[in-house]
C-alpha cells in the first residue's frame, strides 16, 4: 500500500501491533507500545538478504541481559534496548527505548521547585528515552560497529522494573490526541 516491497509489507503486517499510516516507502507502526518505522524491520547493518527485527519482548530481553551481567560479573546494571526513530516535526532520527530492565523509566518532577521557586505541575522526565537518545548518538547508525554504550550517571535509579511505566496508551497520549482533535476541527 505504501510502495514497499511485498515481502516487507507482509513482514510489517506480522511484526506490527498496528499500522498507524505512512507515505511512499515508509510505514509508521506501533509495536510493543512504541511508534516505530516499519515495525522495527531494518536492512541497515544486516548481512545481504537479511533484516534485523526487534526482540519479541524487549523488556524480557533487557531483563535477561541485565541478570546475566549481574550473575556473571557481580554488578548491577540497567539495560536499555534502543532503536532509532523519527520525532514529530523534526528532521533526523534519534534513539528511543523499545525496552528496558533495571532502570527506573521515569523521574517525576511534579511538586519540585524550579530555579525561581515555582512548583512543577506537569513535568515527568522520560529517563529511558533520554538515555536511549544519548546512547544512539554514541553507538551510531552506520559503520561504527558499537553495539553497546556504557552510561554512568548518578541520576539513574536502578530498580528491577521494565519500560511499561513509560508507555502511554494512544487514547491517553497528549500529542496524538491533540493532533487527532486538530484534524477533526479542521485546523492546521
């Protein structure tokens, strides 16, 4: 439908939780609670004739890696599985957390004071996506061959949780609902 090859369209249909829309050569999908292009199917950095796919359960895979490192090395680490994605009304890609384990995904700043003493009313920082964006910049997109980034930051809270808390159902997403409402009202 969007001018992508049949094999890829079939794979997108089987991998995506939902197809949100697209343009010629590009399909925006929803997979494991994250909007991603072509359900995370990627030919870049895959051998000829192959594609890479997201893990079936990214949080479970991140947990497996985190616990293996803890068991074998005796250190506690959080693991974030990162893919690149497009940001609304911005050029270029950045990293997004498609799954995580061992890192508190959010930092709630509501009730805290800003530099002028005003209480924050709405701000909740998405820690895992912020770290994913920083890691993706270091790991690269092409021939860097850097599959892991080590981030040391005292601001990270290590907890035995996945990324679920960072996900918002589409019907509760401020950005998505604002766009839908805007189009329904005919504004641009």
